[in-house]
C-alpha cells in the first residue's frame, strides 16, 4: 500500500442491462437493479437501484423510471452517468471529506461498437473515473469461473445476461471467435408478457413477467424437480378488471421456446467458426454458462442435447462476470487484454 493509496479508490463494475454490481476490496459492495427514477419537472434523479425498481411500472405523470442500458449498451447517456455516480456513492454512504479519484475496470459486451465503447468510457469518466479500463464480458466471466485464460487451451463461455447473450471461444488471453446476440433475459420477460396477453387475455407488467420467469421459467417441457404452478395477477383485457390465473412451467417453456432456439443457433454458429484445434479442446472441456439467464431451468440440459457437449453452469452465475472483473482489477499489469 502506497502512502497516498487512500487518495485512489479501485472499483470493478459489472454494468449490466438488468443489474449493476460493484466490487471494492474483493467484496461485492453494490448489487442493484440498473434503473433510475427521474422527476419529469426538474430532471432530477429521485432514486437509483432497488428504490427506483419499486417505483417501476407504478409511477404517476411527474415521475418516470429509466433503464439507462438497453441490449447491453448505454441507451440514455445522462441517466447512465447518474446511475453510476449514485451507485458509487452507495459504497461509502457516509459523508467524506474529499472524493478519492477512481480507478475502474468496467465490463462491456464483446459485440459492442467503438461508439458504444466511447459512451461507456465517457459515462465512467463523468462519474469520477480517472483511470478507466474496459474488459469484454465473456473474458471477465471466464476469469470469474476460474479458468486460466492465458493457457493455450480453448474454452467456450456463454454469458446470458439481461440484454445480450455473449458466446466466445477464449485461448491465450484473447477472444478467438465470438458471437453476440441481443436475445437474453429481457427478451424472455417480454416473451412471457406477450404469451399472457395472447393466450390468457391478461395484461401483466414487466416486473410481474420477471417474477413468472424466476418462479416457473423453463427451457424444456421435461425437467427434474418441476416447480409448482404460479399465480399471476394482471388486468383482464376483456373486462378491464384485475384477475388471477395460474401458469405452469410447461406453458412458460412453450413461451420461451423461440428465444432459446435463437440462442442455440448462435452457439452452433460460434462452434462452426472455431478453429479445429480449439474445437478439440472444447470437446474435452465442454461449455461454461454464466450470467442470470443461465439459471433458467433445463437450459444447460437443452444446450447439451443440441451440441452433444458437456455443459457446466458457473457457481453463483449472477456474479461470475463481476468476480472476473474484480480479479482483472487486481491484475491490471498481468492482463494485456484490458483496454485503456
């Protein structure tokens, strides 16, 4: 520890479409939904994270909730900056004499454009970042799972987040081939909303659809330990009156089938692009799943049946990317693939 180390604060940020996690001193200190609530009249940010999420879908005309990230990239620059700033404040809620300069590592989707990359860096710098490094999500996920990314061995990582599914083959500290598709957790949620409207004539909000996905979401019709039917509340489209219906995991498996099939197709494309020597490695090591979307019941089994390869789910898949970003922060000198 240097004499002036207290003047610099090192943080790793997993800036996700659905959730943002911040790691400081090897611990997850912030784990909040990526959402802000703004006063329409003054433009001031009223709430960030969990408090803003409680308002989502329940606001009056003077308040609006914004999700600054869409499909893994910043869609609302102003809101993203306020969200990052608000979440950094959560690390030390007490008042401080001075604000330390920030050294950050932020993870980004692998299919991101230069303009989108610039937006992430600018948002971080406006929020107080003096040194900002970027790392690709699949690389961070691989490090977080515990894979030695610098070995000359091919590993396939699939990170299914809120906005994007990242599929990458990693060897020698770099991404050999990658496929990034904008079908992930958010798409599953909107599939459920659409299914409820079409099949049951009931209108449900984003938060309710998210709950359905967690409680009875499934990628297959036949799974071990099926969950019990779940009660869904919404508005009847015929009468306009609130109504309750019960849905089973089989129904939700049908609702999500198209989106899961698109993810499978992207995995097959990535496998086709893989050089033969790395394909031989993947046959031995299998496929690693990370991200919140990988917790969908039966998804690992379905991918395994499609690819005929073993599929391993990371332990605590929600935090695998954040863990990897935290490790990269500690070893900035060791990892040449971090982008300044």
